[in-house]
C-alpha cells in the first residue's frame, strides 16, 4: 500500500465523533494546560463552517442580528482589540452547540446511537480515575478549589459538571439503577469535599426532570419529597454539615450590601450588584473588565472577581440589554433542537443556572461538558421519537 493510499485511508477514518471524543479527552485530562483553548477553537472553526452550511434562515438572521448589536456596543465603547475577542469568546460556543445537536438529530438512527453507547465506557473509566484522584487530593490536604481530579488548579467546578454529565448518561443512555445510585452517592461526597455547593441545586434539577419524565409529575413530587427528607435526616445525624453550606452559598446571591470597592465582598450577590452598577443598561464595553487570550481589558479591576460568573461578566461589559441578547441568542439555538416546552424549559434552566453559578461562557471545559450534557439529552429525546414512529 502506497503512502498516498495510507494517508487517504487515515483521513477517511476520521469522523466528527472521533474528533469530538479526542477533544473531550484533551479537556478532561487538561490539568493546567494553558493552550487548551487552541484545540477548542479549532473545533469552533470547523463548527462555524458546518453551521453556515446547515443553519436555516431564521437562526442565521438571529445570529447576524445579535452579532451586529454586539459590534455596535464595541464601536460605542471605542475600538479595542479585546472587544472583538470578547465577542468571539462568548459567541463561539453557539457553533459547537449547533454541531453536536445537529449531528445527533441527523444520525440518531445510526452512528450517533452507537457512539453514545460506546462513549459511556470511556466516561465510566474516567469517573473511576477522577474519584480516586479527588479522594487522594482531599486526604492530601489540597485547597478546596484544587480538589478537581485531572482538571487542575481552581477547577473544582469543572469536576462538578463532569459528574452531571456522567449521571445524565446513566439516567438516559445506560439506565443502570445500581450503578446510578453508587455514582450519585459518590458525586455527593466528592463535590462536598471540593465545596462545589452549586452542584447540588443542578443535581436536584436533573433528578426532578428525570422523575417527571419517566414517572410523571406525581412521582416527581413523591420521589423529590422522599429524597429531600432523606437528606434532612442524614444532615441531622451529621450535625448539619450538609445543608448549611449549600444554603450559605445560595444566600450569597442575596447578600449585597453597599457598592464600595474599598470594602470588597466577593459574594455572588455583591458581584452581581457591582456588575449592574458598572454596566448599567448598555454596558461599559465588551471585554473592558476581562482577561482574554493574554489581553487585559482597559478597565480591568485587579483583585475583583467580576468574572465570578457569566452573568456578572456580561452585565458589567454588555449591560442589562446586552445580557438579555446573549441569553436570548443561546436559548433560541437551544429551542431549535428541544422543541417540546417541557424539554426546552429544563435545558434552559440548566443553562441559565450554570451562567449564574459559573463563568460558563468563558471556560471551554465547562461549556463543552454542558454541551455534551445537552447532546445526551438530545440522544434520549430523539430515541423516544424513533421508538414511537
């Protein structure tokens, strides 16, 4: 066989699914790899090409309208290179979302179903490895934010999304009750060790949708009540170490106080209020408070976590009108693939909650895991449609 034939065979064996799985592995085992964005952006460039080929006129119009609005904000705030990078950094995930969900929709009866089934073995093996590392890191006295398995320094939140992804696979693709129960218990313990208190509301949201979808609303209420009652009983036995930290983190959204940069409070409520004060209706300028691709915004505030979540970052830079545009853009693309109101509301709630909890649009690892979560939900929903046909 000639070298030309070997190269042709190699290239022909490369599929979108294999490329996505490769990037997934790079993301999971990235640790502190600072050039991770480069691999993700290569996927984005291909996703853009794919999206432009297959997008319909209405979605194309919405994308063009949103992009024009963000460019206008850039012009108003003054020409800064980081403004272009800011728009790119927030909008690029739309194309990856479109790619993954579109190929599920197109190939659900064939290769995607096989890919989803085979992918689970890899997810399970990685979860075992992550669990061992998380317990080792906790026993070894790692800082709470650094208890993250293979995700690296200050990446505990990323580990929480991996747990949600694997549970979604077990709920809707694998459906193994014993394995699911064990993973739920392990994920509860490990995210407690890493102080990922935002994981628990997201898990409850996932469980609620699962119970309502498979059993109905009355079973969701019944199982949900039983689950919460069990948590309360265990919390009382352990002396209140479970519920109180979660409630404290949740209460941070409502702890505002005065907007005083000399008396700084790093709570999410304070940062949200500060971002609203700085951004107003139209924002202070795309990228002005950000640190993107080694570029620093012209209004960057040292030591202030305005990027504690995507909501705070977008509020400060794009304002109230801008953040509505950003959320609407993503929800319109999500609605394209999740047409039933119940499914759309659940996926939207997970996405918006993630924006409140994490800087999801500015962290390639978190957003990629979240899009994979949507992909598994899409596989499950389209399988149901195929079974009913």
